[in-house]
């Protein structure tokens, strides 16, 4: 069932696919074929679709900006032919290869960018890149510049309209676990204790040792889960007041723990205050549970992730799991970012597809999954897309900078990034 052009992308045999229209049934009743792809964002022209877009209450699956995408045209009933052109390839660092290519099919053109990262190469590492505070954002070049990374892409979805914090799990190699959730946003790419890349669900494990019945649901999250309890510490930044309770003011409690003891307990959340120690913020049942923590009593707070990974970051959905396509959405086309793993070679694949522009229409979730499979990925995770989609790497002039075309026309500030570093051995 496969055919078409073959590209050798950093040792990855990429079958730029000629496939049957496997999603015709998904596309039944979708918009007619597009007359053309607009050269700028298509927010006004695109039909509105039912999509969860508010990061505080919902789970956006396409991009943090929540913009609706152009609706993809159905493929003809015959096999679709994909043509590939203008392939550029160069070494970013030993074990790190950048490839850019253009291709066109019945739906129109796309431009794709791939970073293939060989973690067996001495000196090559992957890490999470963030600002010093979880709730701070910055463009990808600034985020990865802190560690003098040689390449990177944007990372997790984030609370773009409010706190700026990432929605899911983030673990940094040096700083440890920065943010996490017990439930709701746990599909993760991570590096295991052995350093091997993997993907699975990673959920927060947290407790107050002296009060095992107190259930903690969030760590430095944009909001505390209704009925839950969130941990906020100095890594979060300055207090966000009732923004972390979705504006809820009744049945809320905040407990401050410092030096292993409860120092304060109250019902008022303050904004823009420095956090000293650890704050526990409860909503509803969580607020009631926090009444057990009396001022002056001992309170030992611990938190971790299963598998105890070196590095971890979450996204909206697994595109591919164990070699099988894991998504069915073949309607909305957006700029997209994804991370994949080729377990045969051990390579990590960082893929970006431009969108919302005349030369690149963007990809659907199914198309992104198919391309990851074509590139050799056994597992792949969808990262933030839309205007957040950014890739940084060494350019042809030897400088390091943005190599794709972000759809906003400028660099968006994002919550975190996946970075690739290289240190010459010896």
C-alpha cells in the first residue's frame, strides 16, 4: 500500500507516502475543496468547528491559541500522489541532523522540518527548556539559549490567555519536577532513568506525609482541579490569586507550609506576592481537607512522577503508539509540532510543519501521524501548534536561529521547549 518518493532523512528512511484515502469516511460532509490557501492566518474565513479551546476548562487538541483551522478537502477516491522537492539537509552537531523539504499532494503544499537526534552520540542530550519561573513565557530561541542549545522546538500547550503556565507535566534534567497534574494532561515524552527515550502517561504523585487522606491533584498548574488541591512553590513565580481557582472565591482555602510546619491557613488568595515555602490551595472538597492542617503542626510535602524520568514533557495526544496511528481527526489543518521515537535506531525525531501560509497549508492530526510513521517513528506525541510552532537550529550561514516560518509573523512567547544540547566529549 506504500509507494512514492523516498527521502533519506538523517538515516531515517522516510516514505513520503502514497496512501489510499483512508480517512474518506472521517471527511464525509466536510467543506468543499479549498480554492487556495491564504497567505496569512485564516481566522475569519475558516468555518467554526466544535473545539475545546479554553485552556482552563478544556483540553485544546490543536494549539494553545484555539484558532479554528482550514477544513481539509477530501482526497479523491483514487490513490493520492505526493511529490517532494527542495530538500535541504545539514548537520547541526554530531548526532543531530536538520532536514527541510517541500511537498505537495491533492490538498496543497506543505513545508516540513525535521531534527533527527541520536542520543547514543557522546555529548548529545535532550532537555526541557523553561524560564526560571513556571508561569513566565519567552520565545523559543530565548528559552533554549539559557543552556546554549544547538536546536529545539516549542513544547507543551499552555494557559495562553492568563497565567502562561504549561497545562501538563514538565521535568527538567537539572531542576527536577517543575509542574504536573494527577489527571487530565498526562500524555508524555520522557527520558527514562537509563536515558532511553519513551512515551507513556505520567501522572503526578504527591502527598502530605502526616495527612495521607489529603489528595493533591496539581503542581504549579494554571488552575487547581475542582475539588482538588494544588501545590505552588517558588518555581511557580508570584501568586496568581483567584486565577488558579477559575475565579472561585467561596469554599477555597490556602495553607502555607515552611520548614516542615504549617505557618498559615486562610480563605483569601492574594495576587502578585512572592511565595516563600509551599502553598497548598484547595477548592471545594480540597478546601475542606486542608482544614486538617492546623497552624504549627508538622507537614511534609513530597511529589514525584512514576518511572522517575530524567526529563519529561506532555502534549495533547499520542499521534502514534506502538506503531499504530492513534488519532482520527483529519479535518483541521494547522501548523504543527511533534516529537517521535524510532525505537529501532534510538533516534528522537522533532518534526515541524508550517501552516496558515501560501506555501504550506498545515497538516491535520492524521497527516501528522502518517508523516511520523513514514519517518520511522514507533511513538509520537502532538505538541503545541498554531502560532506556537517554532523550530530553532543552525542555519546555512552557521548562526543558530529560527529555521521555520511561524504563522503569526513573529515569535510567540511560549511556556517551554524541547531543547537539544551538545557538549564536545573530553
